């Protein structure tokens, strides 16, 4: 028997999973443990829609993996069930994930996606933005109805576009004769509201809910509940759930991270033909996820972020003993923008991007004094060699280099 046959047979015979889907991020569970209070609050705010009343705009925020989207979707599904029982169709939820590429990189595309969710169609580009808004307004205003727009990861859209589109959406009710719109914004950024235009802040944040991180014990409950369905009985070594939960609790109580760890650990254990998922598989999974997460960030960032990172990588490859400073990065970035025909941002904006890279762990930026020349930041690239090579491929493709 050749090697491939034995690998395939070992998967068929010794699989550890019964239902891997329950550990994936797109799975919607029957219950959302440790979020009863938050779900009740969302329900209380959105419930008046059942009486045909426009509900307050709601802004939900908390770190990644704290159950925000699941909680909102749970209430949305319950309200939709009630509407069906009452035989009414005058309430619609429109959900858009603002992190998806080709959905939230322009105002035009967000509105086009909302039209798409409603069952309409507009070309991906080509029309004036005003006309796309007009089509959206005429579609929803064709009957008496309530529309609740759920804009998930709304901070990503604002980062790529601006907060103008939120203001336009919040002001749309003044143009509608039959329909009414309410917005539910979901954000992973706790400081998102601080950076919004005051007009947008006051209209969007009529009601606000904060989702706290899960603690290690709560994460263990979530993992046990899913693991019971995901794995064959007895395949988890003692302490695996606790270790997964401890890793994720350290990462701001991120349940998604904990579930990913358990799933990837299971895949790695299967790959090596192990009959059990052991503690060392959790360590290996953690290392793999860290690497993949960094590459996902690099791939999903806007073009300007990618241009700055490409400039740093180029400088890092030909740096001398003196190191790389903020001014060097800006000069290299300007050259790259001219070469790729991209708009050149101000030095201050590039400094903001560098600060974000520092926060993400892509670089280490250390403030140093250069005497009379003042202070600057010395920049050190923190990508390990195998991530760096993959990052270079992603950037070359994204920037068409």
C-alpha cells in the first residue's frame, strides 16, 4: 500500500471528530452561555419593533469572541419567529459583515450589498453613489415596514471609508414616507465611538451595550458544551479544555480563539495519527494560529497599510547597523506610492499606521532621542522568517508589484 493510502485510511479509521462544524466560527449554537443578561437587554431594546414601532439605534461593542454577533442573531431569530407566528411581514433584518472584502471598502458597496440582501441588484461599480442610495430608498419605501440594519464589525468599514455613511443612514428616515430604519452597529473596538463625528455619535449611540470578556471558567463551559458534540467520547486528554480556556482568557477572553485552538489541536492530533488530543497539541495549535492570524491581518488590511508594511520589509532587507527610523519608512513609502500610483498619505497618518502595527505586534517601535534632531522611533520588524516570506507573497499580489 502506498503512503497516501495509509494516510487516507488512518483518517477514515481513527478520526477524532464527530462533527467538526460546531467548533467553526460560522456555526450558530442553540444557546449562548453566560450571555443571558446581554441577550435580554438586546431583546428589550428591539422588542417594540413587534408593535410596528421604530426602535432606538443600538451600538454593541466588546472584544472579539465575546458573543456579540451570536447574541444579536439570537434575538433577531426570535423576533422573526414571532413575526411569522403573528402572520406579519412588515419587519426586515438586513445583516452586513463590514469586514468582508468587496463589501465594505466603499460606501457604494455597502449600500449595494444592502440592496442585494433585499433581493435587488446593482452593478459592483459604475453608478453614482447618490443613485445607489436612491435605489435603496425606493426599494424599502415601496411599503410600510420597519428595517433593522445590522452592521457587524462597523469599525472596519469606518476605518476603510469614513463615518459619513453612518450619518447618511441615520438621517435616511427623514426621506422615507412609508418605511423606517433602525441601525444595530457591532464593533470589536472599545474606543470606536470616541473617534466618530459628534453628530454620528449622538445618532448612532441612542442605546449602548458593552459585552465583557469571558473568564477562564466561562470559556471552559463553552468549550465543554461544544466538545461534547464535536469529538468522539474520551479523545480529550485531561486538562486540554482547561489549557485552551487559559490561553484564550489571556487573549481578552476570546471564545472564538478558544474554539479555534481546540479544533486546530484536533486536526494536528489526527494528522499525526494520535488516538487522543494531548496538551502538546494545544501548544502546537497556538503556534499555528498565531502565524495564520498575522497573515490574515496582512491580507485584510487596506492598501495604504500594505504599502507601509512593504516599505518596512524592503528597508529591513537592506538595513545596516543603524536600524530603521520613522523618516526612512516615510521616504520609502512615498517612493512606493509613486511607483504603484497610489495616493500619498501625510507623515502623521503614516505614523498612526506604524502605531497600529506596533499594537498588532508586526513591528516594535521604540522612541529614541537623536539629540538636537529631536525624538524619533526606531522600528524593528517582528515577523519571523517563514511569516515574512509568506507576507511578501501576499503584499506582492495585493499591490501588484
